[in-house]
């Protein structure tokens, strides 16, 4: 049986076959080039600065068969990854569950840690949900959607050119205004289920950190400002936003779309998304993906009306110490 070891005790070479296999699986299953993220992971492994565990054969001296890591951020931790070589998986996902249990038990016992978030997109809900529930996590079902763009990303009937008379919002390409965009995201997600899943949305500072991550780091792909749009009211205030990243050759992911509460119900979200999709088509993209929380019925209906189809289901999980003790 493999030995469970702290990642900081492993040599990068022990994980290299694992990382290569993970890149191929993300590309095949999620249409996602994960190699940029793994480049950062390799750097942390080399510096022995990545917190997590590995399952290693030959009394800890052989190659790793699986690994998982987490990132600490103030009083919160985020599960970053969990992967086991396909040849060593079983129907019960026992190795993944062993790694997951080790990470979660470590985190829940960490002094000062108040919150844990996890979104492990490659896993189906039934794969890991029992482990999370047993440890007091709340579960939020989510969907990964796909749209094949084709020659016409947005038919005219799906994206009318007319602006609702009461919206008076004009669309323009993203202009790298992080502060106004952070304000918009914070206000747009106020009281939403997504602010329960991702607490970055709850404050302007958190939203700004989220934007830095999306626009300047490769975890969500390579930011594509030429396909990202914003909507501005006549007084200059931002009313909506859609951000896009390239995650694979000719595959783009919608990393963010939001509209102010007072500007909703007027077709602005549809106009923003259609503008992004038309830009993607013009720049040679063939596929667009996005994720959505299942309980957000209005968003789900919008995406389906534009031709997005469910590609796979997964879960978001949240643990808060104050709500479990």
C-alpha cells in the first residue's frame, strides 16, 4: 500500500509522471490546457512550499500515484487540486478519498482557520460528496457548460440589437479598470448564492483580489481582454461585465459575468455575453465554456437559450467553523 506523505518531503521528480497525466486528462475531459497552472505547481514543489499530501509507493521512495494540495489565505483555505493516476483509481475513489480526508482533517484542526472552500471540477458529485458532508461542509451543485460557436455565435433572435429603453447602457471593450470592476462585482453578487460559495465577492477588496487572479495569473486560463466587455451607464458607472480567458487553443472560458441588480431584467446580461461570443468567433475560437451554480435559474436559462449545453456536473463545498461548532 502507498504511504501518505507531506508534499514538502517529496522530490519534484516523484510527481512528474503524475503531473503529465493530469495535463492530458484536463485537456481531454475539460478542454483545458492545465500546463500553465502546473508550471506554478512545479515551482512550489521545487521550493518545498506546497502544502498537501502525496500517495507514494515503495515506502515513500518511488513515484507518486496521487496528490492533493491546498492554499492558505488569511483565515481561509482553498483546496487547489486532487488527482490520482487513472491506472490506480477504483470505482469507490478510495485513494482520492484518502488524500482528501488527510487535507481536510489537517485544515479543520489548524488554529485560526475559519473557512474552507473547494471546487474540484474534474469530479462528479457522487465521487466525493459523502466525505465533505461527513465533515460538515455545505454543498452547492454546479454545472460546467459548453457551447460550440460555429459560424454564427449568436443568432439575431437570441441577441437583439435594441437596447431596453430604461437600461441606457452602452457596451465597450474591457479597459482594465480593476477598481470599478471590483465595485461592480461586489455589488452584483450581494446576497447571492455565489457569494456564499466564494467569499471574495463579499467585499470590494476580495473582488479586487479575484480580478487580479483572473487577469494576471494562469489559474483560470490566459486572460483575453480583446474578447471581454463591459456595459457603462450614461453617468459613466459600470452596470455589467463579462470576462473571458483562453484555456486551450481555440477554447475560451467565461470567467465572470455580472450585472448590477438595478440593471437586470432588461437583456443586458444577454447583450454582454453575445458581444463576448461574437468576439470569440471573430478571433477564431471554436468553443466557449462556463460554470454556473445550478440554483441560479435565471442564469442557467440564459445560457441554455444561447445554445450552451450541460457538459458535466460538479460540486462546490464550503465549511465555516462558526457554523459547525
